[in-house]
DNA sequence: GCCAACTCGTTGCGTGTACAACTATCTTAG
DNA sequence: CTAAGATAGTTGTACACGCAACGAGTTGGC
């Protein structure tokens, strides 16, 4: 899924410029190639799918290494049901554990296990190297900052 | 699926800078939000999924409004089998047609039908407006050009 | 010319995801 | 205090996608 290029049919206003369309195309193409490549590398070298890694990182960053299902779903940009199944798999692999929230018996915390922490520690250098090699290395420091600023304008 | 943030574990070299990581996070988040939003809008207002739109645009741009399966798969960044199924659906909807390549009897052309062209003409303003409203509008002309240049460095 | 190697597109299968409906729990208005 | 509504997470179901294997067709070395 990716291109959605201009089909020339100029209307009154609010039509993207040619530069905008070039940026949009480059954006989509870059995303597709980067996620595919980084995902393949991570899985090949560490056996960890990108979605698993993503969950582990968010838990590792959270205070207490635990997060509520809903919050985690928001963090990894997944639907609630999608996260339920993903956490099922991570639980089965022993990398995270579910524990009930005593203050709200509807809620569930997802907590990083020791095995999960170790697994993340092992995978992290591989993925970071990949990010640098396939993404960061193409930009100077100021360029990376500019990129973050520009893309950061797309919010919520 | 999305974050893959830094888990601080500094190694010798080739570790992404903080600016790179900010850019990477912003990139992933922007992509997730934009594709979701644009896809929802397009489907709600025109009944056309983004993947369908993408195919139609590429055919409309191709000479003769036709493309070989493999080339089309490359253009829309989909696997061969994924494209086979997608084209199945578009055929069933009457928006494209398959026709054999007389010069290579293994090959198949996918061709835009009149209905497909009309459907694309109707959907295109909606999607372009969306691109401008959710993406282009956040950038000045030079910024969009810079973005295209920077992202364009991620190749192949 | 012929067989091996390659290419094109499709199919079987497994997987990951979203949506909607559901259960259990919490919150709030009256 | 209770009933109505909101919220947390799970489950049923459908679907889109990739990978590997396949059948048909093409190409190149000998």
C-alpha cells in the first residue's frame, strides 16, 4: 500500500504543490523500505519481530516497567484487540506478564519480565545500528533535527 | 506497530544520535497517523480503499493505462501474491481488467477500465485535499522540497 | 534443437490486524 | 442506594498480506 499520486485535476484551492507531492511520495516509499528492511534484519539477527521489540521498549521506558493495556495500545499504535493478541504471544514467550490492577479490577498491567528485559538488551544494539545505518546515516545532525521538527508538526 | 525507541546501551559507534531518534519517532508516528486518517477519509467519502486508489493512480499514469503485474506490484510496494489478490478485487469491481501479453504468454497486463478512470477522477480531489490538509499544509514550499530531498536519500 | 535455469503470475497456507459485540467493573445522576 | 451509562479488556469473525511451492512459458549454453 503506498502511492496515491496526483491525478491532475486542479480544483480551486487546497491542492498539494508538486513539492508536497514529491515529499509525500518519498515519505511513503521511505517508510515502506525502512520498516521492511529493519524488521527483516531484527528478526533475522535476534528472532524478535518489530512489533515485539516495540512493546518491550515501551515497557522498559515506563515507570515500573509496566503499562496498562490501553496505554500500551496507544503507545504502539495498535487497536485494543490487536494488542490483546500481541500480548498473548509475548506472554506465551515469557517476555511479559499480565498482572491485575488492584485499584481497578477491570484493568490489567503488562509488565516486562526478566527474560523480556534480557531479550530487549540483546536486540537493542542490532536495531539501533539498523536505524543509524538505514536512516540516520543519510542526514547530518542539523538535518535530522530539521526532519524531526517538520514531521513533528503532524500531530495527534 | 511503531516505535522501536532507544534502549540506552551505547556501543562503540554507529549509534543513532538523539536527533536521529527524534526524527525516527516522528517519522513513524506521522506515518501511522497520516495513513490512517487519509485512508479513513478516502474510504468514507468515496468508498475507495487507499490500496485501490494507489493501483488506479499508477495505471492512470502509465502509458496506455496498463502495467504488467510485476511492475505494478513494485510500484505499489506489494508482494506478487498480494497484488494478485488486490487485482482480483479490482477486477470483480470492474475498475481494472486483466489482458494477456501477446509477446510473452506468461505475462498479464492490468488495464484501467472506463469505470476505473471515472472512479479515480471522482476520488482524486478528495485524496489530494486530504494530502494537503494533513500533510502539505504544515510545510512551506522550500520545506516540502527539503523534506523530499532528505527522504529521497533513503533508496532502493 | 534441447534441456536446465530462470521468470511470470497464481494458489495454499499461516499470521497479524481491525471492527463489533460481549462481560465485568467502575462511575455518576437522581 | 440504585440504575444507567461509561470504560477495560477479550473474543468472534473477516480480511489483507507475505512466503513458499507450483505450473506455464521463456531463454541460454552446448
